[in-house]
């Protein structure tokens, strides 16, 4: 079914969440028992307030995430999205993920709505550095400001460029495929609806139900993303 949709689509946008990277070994946020936010209130750790109030905990949390991403690799599913982009079957990827795996796998047209763990920048002067600083516990800029990860923290706005482009892409799509997102975080979760409202077919691939399933033309929650993309690829051959 999805292979057919991909073949017949003129403009396909893929929208990914943390479920896209669990098969690379990175935990997602809200899966039962394994999600990062299972035992911690994200606003108490992934926010500017916690960076200022709970410095040690904030930096250790993000140091672990930076090192975790470094230890993991994009999986076959990321690679197939690259192949499909090259074959003209996928036109762009809107991602909530900050692991950089779509770029690392080779995808070109990617919008990182929530920023990236690949760089850190000074909260004071804005100077940008590689996140390798975190490997050596370098959490402060030469200006004395804090070197925070270049991800969107709770309570912050999204970076304008990827956000505006994601609006354009969602409105252009005639096929919009969600891969591995609970669709619980706004405004990112509005893009599937925007695409649908502009006439796109909406496909949601997620191991758990989402509150947007009723809008979807197709919902698949009985297969992991990696296995499903491999299956689809075999049908596209
Ligand atoms: N295949 C299919 N679905 C999967 C897989 C998999 N291999 N692994 C996990 N999932 C599903 C889970 O069932 C879950 O519903 O992926 C979904 C991931 O949802 P979340 O953990 O909520 O992640 P996401 O939707 O990306 O979170 C959005 O929340 O904390 C913020 O900024 C953070 O970008 C993140 C945002």
C-alpha cells in the first residue's frame, strides 16, 4: 500500500519523531517503560530554567545525550529514506529529532524543527562550537556564558528557518508520512494536519496510537519502522 502511494505521489514529505531512532539504540521520550520522560518531568530538565537553576544536572543530562548519539548510528530505515530521496520518491524530511541521523545517513532536504545535538552554542554571546566540547566537560564559553546544546528547550520557540520551510513543505505534500512520533508536542504535531488540510494523503506509522490517527488515511502500528521500510523497499524494486 505505502509503496503504491510513494510511486503515485508527486510530492512526498516524511515527518519523523524519536521512534525513527529507537532501532539505532536511542531511547524515545514517551514509550512505556523506556521513554526518557518516563521518570522525569521534561520541563524540569530540558528547559532554560533548569539550565540556570540546576546547572550540574542539566549539563550531565545533555552530556549523556551527546555521547549517546555519538555511540549510535543511523539504521537501515534512515538509509532507505536517503535512497528514496535520490530516487525522487521522498522530497523532504521534517524531523523533531536532534540526533542528526538523517544528515549523517546522507539525506539532503531535512528540516530539524527542534535543533541538533551536533552543536552547542553560548547562551550569552551566541558563539557556536561542536558538541565535542561536552565530551571534555567544557560547559562554559570563553566569555563566561553557558555552552548549551543547540536544541529547542521547553519554553523556547522553534528556529524560524526550518519551521517556515516545514509549513511550505506540508502545504506542498500530496503524501505525508509520519514515522515514529506520538504527535503530542506542538507546534510540530500540527504539520500532519496542515498537510491533510491541503489535500495530502496522511500515513501514520507508530507502535502506539496517536490522537491524530482518526485523520489518517492509513495507520500502521503493528510493525517497527525499520522492518516496514525494508518491506516497502522490496515492493519498490
Ligand atoms: N517503530 C515505530 N514506532 C516506534 C518505534 C519503532 N521502532 N519506536 C518507538 N516508536 C513510537 C513510540 O510508540 C512512540 O509513540 O515512536 C513514538 C515516539 O514518541 P515520543 O517518544 O513522544 O517522541 P516524539 O514524538 O518525537 O517527541 C516529540 O517531544 O520531548 C520532546 O523535543 C522532544 O522532539 C521531541 C518531542
